[in-house]
């Protein structure tokens, strides 16, 4: 019952809006028709103009009703239908003006018919055209809303995959350390709890302050420092961000940093080299990371597991969804180094 009352109220508002709009539109229509009739030097021109205005508005509403019947038949309105209607309206208007200059001699009834038939046709076709355009606009809006909803669902799915992926990689590392360097486990577990708290509770948002993301990255770097120890040669040039208005997609940069630490272990060198840089410039976030790398070992699959490409694929898809035409990612690698450069528009 409540739904019926709500629908009745909406219909009443809609009908009222149509009435007000018709009253507003009738003024320029009346003036246009009156000017045309005056040019033809007809008697009682104001009465004819008023009648023609009423007929035109009535024809528009009749056309809207006819459009609903047509849409039930054709199912989908295309640009071809709209173009055809527009051409028919223009042709009829041209005929009205042409016939005003060249009427049929000694055929007053036929002349009258040649004025009113195209005039009524113009009004009805205009009503159909308005309804078709409105129907197409509503369909485009629904399609856009559906696409946005699908993209949002896909984004949530991608973000929900980040925490298990990170935890999987970290637990693998902890397992190895528990056998060889078990004394490092307690401080690592404390760091891990902070990292998981952020990844679980903060990463479900589309964008977070860059300040918070950098704090998370710093926590992760400290985690890796404990795990790797003296073998790590780390260089960081990260701009200090105090404002919370600069935002970024959560856990976007950490994937590249995590990969840098993971891939650096493949090098045959005694030390692991990682260089991280992040700066803001103009309206962009500029991020780069370079790490030591053994390309031959990666290609042979010696130390990289089958899930190693998941994080990067996830990031690329998130960039498409969250930064359309607003991100530029370049990845370069040679035999001994792996370099990532990312430019993001600030949110």
C-alpha cells in the first residue's frame, strides 16, 4: 500500500511538471505560429494561433503515447530512428513554408489540408522524438550505472585478494627464518600484526591518504630489514607528506616494493641492492624503485613460484579501474637490475 501511494505521488509530481513545462513552452510556440500566420495575412490570426498552439501541444503528447507503443515493438531505440524522425520533421516544416509561398490556386480546402496535415505530423513526430531521446538517455545512464557497479565489484574483488597474497608471501618467508634464524621471529611477528591491520581494515577503501600509505610502506621496509639483515643495501628518497588531502589507491605501491625485495634474493651477489624514490610534482605522484635482479634465474624459474605474477597483474588491473588515462607505468629489466617507474595523478 505504501509503495502504491509513493508511486501515485511520483506520478502527480511528474504530471505537474509536464503541465508547467507545457505552459512555458507554449509561449514561444504561440509566438512562432502567430508570426507565421501574420505573414500569410489570415483573418482572426490570434484565434488561429491559439488553436494551432493547442493542437501542437496535443500532438506532442499524442506522439509520446505513440512512442511507448513503438518502443514495445522495436525494443531498442537507435540513432537511426532518431535521425529518421528528425529528417521527417525537417521535411514537413520545409513543406509548410514552401506551400505558404506556392499554394494551390482555386483549391482552398486542399490548401487547408496541406497546412494542417504536415503541422500535426510535426507535432506528433516531435513528441515521438522527445520520448525516444529520453528513452535513449535513460538506457545510457542505466548502462553506465551497471558498468560502474561491475567495475566497483571487480575492484573490491581485486582489493580483497591483496591481503591473502601478502600474507602468503610473508608466511613463506617466516617459515624459512623459523628454521635458520628463529631469534628474528618475535620482532617480525610484531611488525606483521601492524601490516595486516592496515591491509585488512584500510585497503577496503578506494583511496587513502598517501601519508598513511607511506607509513605502511615504512613499516614493511622495517620488517624486511629485520628479515634480511646486513645483506640489504637500501637507499630511500621518500618525500615527507603531512597533508591528508593527497590520496592514493591503497596497497598499490607495496606490490612493487614487495617484488623488489623478493626478486633481489635471486641475485648471486653478496648484497641485495634496492633504491626507492617517491615525490609529488605538480598534480602527480612520481614513484620509482630499482633493485638488483638475476634475470636468468627468473627465466629458468629457479626461485620464483607460480604465484609471483599475481601481484603485478592485480596492480595493472586496479590502475585501469581507478586511474583511467591518469597513470603511466614503465617496467624495465636487464640481466642484473629491475626498474619500475610509475606516475599517478593525485586524487
